C-alpha cells in the first residue's frame, strides 16, 4: 500500500503536516487531506512537488499573506 506523507515548505524549512494520506482534494484555498482511517486536515498552500515512486511525499508551498 502506497500512502503519502504531506509536508509544507516555507523557505528552507519543511514541516510534516500529515502522514498516511490516502486522498487529497483541492478546495479553493488549499487541500483537504484524508487519511486511510478517516482522519482529515485542511492545509492552505500550493503544490510544489509530488513523489509517487521513492519517498511517497507531497510538498506544499506555504502561501504568504
């Protein structure tokens, strides 16, 4: 099973937001992250990179106000 870990990056700093993410949905200002067991988290940002092969990671860029 290939679940992903989502990080948010601000400058050179990368912070883990959620692991074992099974689904992501775009919602106007950001993304709704959904875990395999039904846990959810909303994160504002834009996609910077996605790695489906090696690390199974999604990196979001933090939106500046």
